[in-house]
């Protein structure tokens, strides 16, 4: 049943929202970069870049996720008046 939901536009946006909420991995990135730099396998500049990207994802993804999960109004069933209808009234 959930596969049918994933193939509709609303279902796809819902899954994208869920993916955005679960994709913030700052603690994991911090642990991996700390281990790699202490072992000499990663330069501190690369580690800084990875941590910076993880911080950005931590800030941006939770803001975007609810917008993806919110149902969008269907323009075909919308009852709002167009600008032309408002000016004629």
C-alpha cells in the first residue's frame, strides 16, 4: 500500500519531507571527522568543510521538511477568485 502512496505527487513530497527530517547527521559527521583527523587520514580543512556542510543540513533540512509534507491546494478544485473575476465584480 505504501508504494502506491509514493508514486503520487503528494506521496512523493511526503517521503521527501520524511527524508529531510531524518538526514541530519551532525553527530555522525563529527565522530567520523574527529577519528579521521586524529588518525591522520583526513586534513583538518576537509574535516571543517564536512562539519560545515553537516551544520548547514541541520539548519536547513528541518525548515524545508514541513513544507514538503504540507498538502498543496489543488488549483482545479480551488474556490478562490482570479484577478479578472475580482476586477469584474
